[in-house]
């Protein structure tokens, strides 16, 4: 198992390079440039100023030389300097916002697993029951409702009409003057809506996958054999059927990890949360190439690690894979 994991990690290196090449070249195809955005609105700007900015940002070099220069910096752990007005290191900007995004998405992932798996199992075991029909309706609503629209509705209802929850940011204005317990409650209230929006789509999808997988598994011959031998229904469902039904769901769950980070762009922008999603949106709008590439690099690494986690989880869930 260890050798397999090491081989997969080594194979990830050329794959990661290929992803960065595509992202780097495609990003340059977008209209506009950092120098245009910084000089067009400045009445004192001139052609010479634009050329000096191009030289400063190394945009006057051929694109393959720009990529090679960026790659050498990456190999030393340097993501470059942001093109924005603060000119801060990209690593510092990302590390400042990464914990917030990880916290929100980790809570969302835990909620998705804790809620979607039992719903899928119960829907399959009690197929065509009232519970199955109600969850099916809720799941289809979850698939159909746009995330940004639902976020705006919840902000209006819970934040404006009822006044129960804050609708932006992570902290209240008087956060520093609150006690430890009050600070925790304040942070939790700010996270309720973003976490719910983040988990909403994944919850609907995973519960349907689990239901479909369980329906397929519980109709297998070995399940009927276990029941014929007198094995309790609880052991049949949760010991024999569930472990096999989890295999396809593990793949979906592993691939959903980078999707959660990508979805952060929507709810972090709507709720004004200073996380990776909001930083990525602002960097794209400003054509801040180093910041965009730094965030895309992290997304690519998370995607590859998600695949690796899914494969390792396969082996943990199925002893046959582990033995082979």
C-alpha cells in the first residue's frame, strides 16, 4: 500500500506540470492585461509608464520564458509578487485567507458525509416509502436551485426580515470586545449561512449516489445469502452492503474536494468572506497573474490529492483491493 501511494505521488509531478502549462497559457488568452487596468484609469499614465510596468512584471518576454521564470520561482517555494497595488508576496496573501476557506469547506464536507450517507442508505432500504419520496423531492430541489439565488434568499429572510443571522463577513464590529464564548457564538452565527450554501449542492448529489449504490448492492446474491444464513438486518445493511456501496461514493467524494474550493468563489463573494474564493475573483478581475496561478496551483494539487485520497479510501473500504 505504501509503495502504491509513493508511485502515485511521483506520477502526480508530471501531471501537475501539464496542468500548470495549460492554466498559464490559457490565462494569457483572456482579454486585458495588468498594465492596461493600472494605466487606463490614470490620467497621468503614458506609453512609457505602460512599458516600464511590462518590464517590471516580465510581460515583455515571450510567454514560454515567462512560464519558465515562474516555474523556477515555484521550485524554490516562491509564488511571486502580486500585481495588485499592495505588491505583497502571493504566498502571504494566500496563507492569510487559506485557513478560512479550509475551515468552511471542512465543516461542509463533514456535514455532507454525516447527512448524505444516512439519507442515501435509509432511502434505499425503505425504497418508495414516504421518507424516500420526501428526500427525493428535496434532493431534486437541491439540484435545481442555483446556489447564488438561494444564498440571496436566505440572506434576505434570515438576515433582513428575521434578523437572526449576519449576512456578511466573519466577525461583528464589536468582536474584539466580546468574551471567548461570545466570540465563538458570533463566529458560528456568521458561518451558518456560508456553510449551508457550501454543503447544499454536495449533500443532494452524494445522497442520490448513495441511494443508487445501495439499491444495486442489496440486490446482490451475497446479500440474499447473508439474510438466508440468519444474519441480522442491521449487520447485512451496515456491515456487508454499506462498505461495498461506499466505493463509488468515495470516488465522487474525492473529486468533490476541489469542487468545494471552486464553489468558494460564489459564496465568499456573496457573503463578503475574506477567503480564497474572494481572493481568486478579485485577482481574475485585476488580471493579477501571479495570484491567479498560485490559487490554480493549489486547486490542481487538491484535485490530484483528492484522486489519491479516493484510491487509498478504496483500499481501506474494500479488503480485496488492499490485498491485491
